[in-house]
C-alpha cells in the first residue's frame, strides 16, 4: 500500500509534512513527487505511459493531488494518465480543473441554483456600463485562477475600475479577469469550511489583516473556530459535490441574509485551520485515503 502525493513543494511544507506523518501513523507510506519530473508517453510499447526522472516506477495505490490553482495542462495530463492506469486520484483531474477555473465553477454552481455573487467574465475592450448595471460598485476584480488571496483587487468606484481596465488592456498579454459583486455584509471576514469525503469536518472564520479586505491566513490574517449550522453544511457539501471534489476547502462570504459561495479549493491549505480550530485535518485526510484504498481492494 503506497500513496503518491503530487505537489510542487517538498516535505518542508507544513501540509505535506503533516500528510506524510499522518499516513505513516496508519502504516501507509507516502512519497512526494514533483510534477516537473514526470514524462507522459502514450502508444504501443510504452509500459505504463508515465515515467519519473525518465524511469519506470512502482504504481501507487492512490494519488493525492496537491497542486490546486497551480495545476497546469501538463500536470492535468499526468493525473489523467494515472486515471487511465486505473489509479484512484483525489481529487480527480476534472474536479481540479473545475475548481481552478473560477468562472467554470461559478457557472456550475449558478446552474444548480447555488448562491454565488454576480460575476462577469471580462473581455477587452471592457464595457464599463455593463459592469455598472449588473455588478455595481464597489466590485472585486480577480484573475480567473489564483489562490492565497493573490490576484484579487477591490475597485471602489466606476472611475477606479475604468482606470484599472485601461491599464490592463494596454498590457501586451492582458489576463483573463472576473469582475464580481462585492459582498459587504462583513468586510474583511469570511468562512473556510473543510469537506472530506462529503462530510464537513469544521469551519473557521477568517479575519483580514488591518487595511486589507482579503481574509486569508497566508496574507497575515487570523482565524477562529466557527459553529457549523445547517446552511453552512449544506452549502459546503453541495459545492464540493457539484464540483466533484472529495477533499475541498469551500470559502463562504457573509451575506445580509445568509451566505454566498466565494470559491472552491481543490488543495486547501490547513495550517491555519489546525492552529486556530484544533482539528487534526491531516488525520482526517489520511483516514479517508485509507478508507478509499480499502474499497478499491475489495
């Protein structure tokens, strides 16, 4: 029994270190593999079709994908090849792609009647009047794929938005952007809810550092435990299910009459969650992996 952790970071990263230890505590060896060291070859006589450092290697019982929003087309091809070899991947290549693409995930969630902020995909030149009429001010401007609060900006008014779009539009390679309704019921606060195997294991309220509206622990914010009620559990579980995520970090925004879904994360960091909530997230993930392997072997 063995686990391959697909990650761009090594065992010095908190999450990887905790996962390797928690799996080892269950008698399951886990090894971290960097995606840049893989080769994918398909066709006759190619063996498994996937090599590491140019060599054949023993196929794992399960692949734990930990590349999140940094998942490239090449990494997706690696995960797909494992899936073609009938190796269980958590999360799957399709679900990781959905979570990475914020517009795609919002399209899916909105089609199922889930509460998401009004969101517009920007094209250049930008029609500022459409944003004015359908999104309003202030608004949040995001890159279509990002994490840790990076690539997210708050435009206070129409003039600031227009100037930002003019600047970005004049770049040689303007990014694909989303313009999103700003949910201002609780500025600088949000919820991170962890879902593992369709079960909510806990929620953390995150507070932004002073002078910032982004409530990310990695940006200097802090967290505290938050009681999970029926609405939070439903939104988090359904978001993970709709996106196809077996392990997910679901971010919820406080709205005037409940919550709105901000985004789904396929490789959620959990250092802050363990620190502020006292929940052993790595152990929950390890137990779930052990359960999935046991099902595969029956």
